[in-house]
């Protein structure tokens, strides 16, 4: 789980799909301030952040890498606009998984049976919840602790 920053200009944004408030991009291509290029494949972005992902927009782009996906959680552009949005879907999903595991375990024990499935749900749900939560907290600290692009082009 990590967060990072890209300072530069968004050159291309290839949107693959829209699911509710989530935008999934095939790729996002940036031209960095030093002239090099960087691409982010399969990026997951909240719709509020996606509104600032227009080709030609330059500034600071805040990236995260979670357990099973990566994306952009914030943007501060050179025009003074800024937005932060990080989905809690992963955390919620892991709490539901652990809850289902506990319910299944209770049901199986009441029937004097045992199964590996409830144990797996609990073992996966609880630690992954904390990992997703840690990534969200790190992303929030990163965005709130940074005030924008280190250099604004003339």
C-alpha cells in the first residue's frame, strides 16, 4: 500500500467504464515537469476526482496503490482547483465478508457442523479491512499535508 505524487500535465485519459460513482480508466498518461512521461494503467477514480482528469490539465495528481487496485484520489491543478475523494468500498466489502463469515460460523456450529468457508471469510475480511483502511488514511494524510504543485509553469 503506497501513495505517490505526479507533478505534470495529463496528456491522455482513456476511460474504460463507469460504475456508479467510480470511473475506471484503461490508462492515464502524464507528461512530467522534467519532460519524461508516465502512464498509470487500470486506474480507479471517484467521479469527483475524474472531473479534473481532462487532457491538458496540469498540476499535482495524488495516486494510491491498494491491495488489488490503484488509482488517483486527489488533484490540485495549476488553476487553483482541488478535489479529494477516496472510496470506502474496499473497507465496507471486507467488513461484510468478515460479518458473513461470523454468521456462517455461528450457523454451522449451531448445526454441529464445521466448514472452512466461514474461517476463510473471517481470516480474509478482518486483516484486509485494516489494510484498506490504512491506505485510505495514508491517502488522506498525503492530500491534506500537501499544498499543491511544487512549481507552477510560467
